[in-house]
């Protein structure tokens, strides 16, 4: 199916993980893709992509026959996000879909959390989503069309121990998306959140996260944490595969979702059914 033929898709945080998977999925369905990543490691955060990984994303997208441009850019920077949008418009003439995917995780109890751990997570996961989307909105309004998808999380509608910074940022994404959806609906633009449970990327598979799930073990392995992860949702799925995440994002960007806006699409094995709404 090449239902994104002649469409231009911009994705933030696509050096690896879900962003790379989304880029490939859009490309396989006919889109031209512009990707960015910060390409450097912040001290407090889960593993971030290198520029070599971003270049690999570009190579992978091109290998399926699609056009792709990758640039180093930080979603927190208004200048970088303007450059990202300008790059896409200069190269392809327009933007149809914007996926605000970039994010980081860093955990700890609020009473012990260093201020930079709080600040960096909220600045990137909420501030970066807003800054990147604000950069593309004028272009989409001018076109009178467009799709915006922002990545939230299953903890975008609940709390979690050691997770206050991350949960606050992801709740914020949903509030931002719902408000912007109302503003942009008259312009023919949809704005939705994608709310996955754990996804099988570096953000899920690392010693810090494993240690939170199995504090009784010194060096828990993937096998050690599998049941604890699965216990979070009634379908007892430990983590989503990348394709589960990309299918949901592509659905929200597709013509099938043309009248869906202001929604938060849960892909969480029913974890979301525990939320009050
Ligand atoms: N993996 C999970 O379990 C999970 C669950 C729910 C939501 N999410 C969300 O999904 C999104 C994608 O995460 P992932 O699972 O692919 O993790 P990941 O760490 O593999 O990918 C995140 C990417 O974002 C990039 N990035 C971070 N800050 C950036 C910035 N300021 N500017 C540009 N790029 C930046 C990183 O370098 C990295 O390449 C994130 O928003 C994350 O919070 C992940």
C-alpha cells in the first residue's frame, strides 16, 4: 500500500527507536521523509542517538527507494525547528505530516531528583514537542491541511513512582494536543497524541529501567523484568514491537483518520482501561 505517495513527512528524534521505525514505515508507504535528531547525549537521560545513527536512518529510508534528508537539530531550539521546517519546504515544497516524537526518560523520586533531571525531561518531552509543532503550524495553516501527531505515553494519563517528571511532561503533551486540535480544526488540520505503553527500544531496555522494575536484583536482565512489565496491562504484553507503534502513528496520519482530532490513541494492551477516562 502506497497511501502516503507524494506526501512529505517530518519526524523529530528519528536517529533510532520509534522515530526511525516511523520514518521507514512512511517511506515504505510512499512518503518523502525529513528527519532530525539532537545527535548527542545529555548526562541525565536515557541513551540518545548519535549522528551516525541518524545517518543510518537516512540510509535505511533511501534503501526502500524514498527520498530522505536528515539534520542535526534540537527540538528545544526555536531556530533549529525553523531550520527543520525550512529544510523540508525547500527540498520538497511542502509538509503534510509532522510527527513530534523526540523524547527522553530519566527517573527518580521527586525528593531526590536533581533539578536538571526534572528540567531536561520536561523541556524536551513537553517543551520540545510544543516548540517543534509551533514551527510547522504557520505552514500547515497556509496550506489549509496537515496532520500532527505527538508522542505521549501510557503515563500521560496516570501517575507513577519515580516518574513525576516524565508523567508530567506526557500529561502536558495531551493537554497541548487537545487545545491545538480545537484551534486548528477550522484550518483542516488534525492534531492527535499517540500514547504507547513500553516499546521495545533503548528507552525501555536499559539497566536503570530494569532496576526500577526489579529492585530486588543487582543486575536484572530482560528475562527478569518481562513478567513485571507484562503485569502492567491486562493483555499481559511486556512491551510493544516497533511496528505496533508505527502502525498507530501512520493511522493517525492517514486518510482513514481524517475526522479524528484531539484524541489520544492508546496502544497499551488495555493498561489505559484502568484510567478514569
Ligand atoms: N520506549 C518506550 O517504552 C516508550 C513508551 C512510551 C512513550 N515513549 C516515547 O516515545 C518517543 C520515542 O522514544 P523511543 O522509545 O524511540 O526512545 P529512543 O531513546 O530510542 O528515541 C528517542 C530519540 O529522541 C532523540 N531526542 C531526544 N531529545 C531530543 C531533542 N531535544 N531533539 C531532537 N532529538 C531528541 C534521541 O536522541 C533519540 O534518538 C519518546 O517521546 C518517548 O518518550 C517511549
